[in-house]
């Protein structure tokens, strides 16, 4: 695997009691690369995303961010690294209802002590919500909320974006819109993107892997 990979998984083993999932899984993702992770419900997509994000610890092997192993790091250190390095988008938007769209996008900046309203507004413009900056989530549609979540994930210019079923709660039209924005903005920002989904039609033509029997099979092979 390339030493310059933004994300590497080496020999990952993980399972739940009575449910083995991965036994020696490897992957690598370089700067600016977009890859999809396909598999039906129960195949381990969310578990793998959580392992790559450091939310779960592997039972064997290691995960590396830009060549640095995060496996076994103290939680406090891992949280600090995650805030700088990683952007996460989930099926649920997890916006704070008491904040406006702009305030939700700026949340990583407030946590880090350096909020940049100009950056937040630029991202809302990029996802087509410049005129909705002062609206709380209750006044936004489901697709708009997910676009705010995409903008928030990109706020701190993370080298890596992990998206777990980011369009799973949306109708096909809004799902395609959010996917196009996520892929386009990741490429524009130069971030590596791994997008986990069960919807093969939505991501047709994008490179990546399918989870089969606890291992990754390259799409098209």
C-alpha cells in the first residue's frame, strides 16, 4: 500500500459474538480519491466505517491516517485527531435544532475555538443554501438538512470524508442531488471520500469495493 495514503486499513479483524465480520481486511485511499463501499444491510458497512473513523477499535490489525496508526490511541488523543482530520456524514443529519443552518456548519469551528463565518457561508452557498443560512433545521426539508450536514463535514477542510448511507433517508431525486454535491465538493476540496451505501444504482460508475464474506472485492472484478 502506498506510504502516502490518506487512509489505510491493514489486516483488520472484527466481529460480534457469534457474528464474525472481517478477517484480514485491507484497503487504502489516497488524497482526492472517491471510492464507494457497497453491501446489503448487515454486511458490515457501518461497522467498517466506524472502524476506519476510530469509533470502534479493531480486534486485530490497524487503521492508519496519513501513515499514523490510530489503533490503540487514548480516546482523548483520538478525539483531537478526528476533529482535525476527519469529516463524517451519516444517514441522519444530526443537526442541533436550536441552531441555524449557518451555526450548525460553524459548530466544528466553535469546538476548535476558531469559527469562520465566511467559510460557513461559502459552504452553504456551495450546497445551494446561501439564502437559508439563518433558518433552523425545522424550517428545512430533509434534503436541505442533509446538505447542511455535508457542509458541516467539510468545514474544517478534512483530508478524509467518511459517509455512511448519507442518502438513505432521502427520495431518489434528493439522494442523487446530495450525492453529486458530496462527491463534487470532496473533489473540489481535495479530500479523500469513502461512501458506504446499499444503493448500487445511485453510485453506478464510481470505483470502489463490495463487501463479500467479510472481504472487499473491487467493483468490476
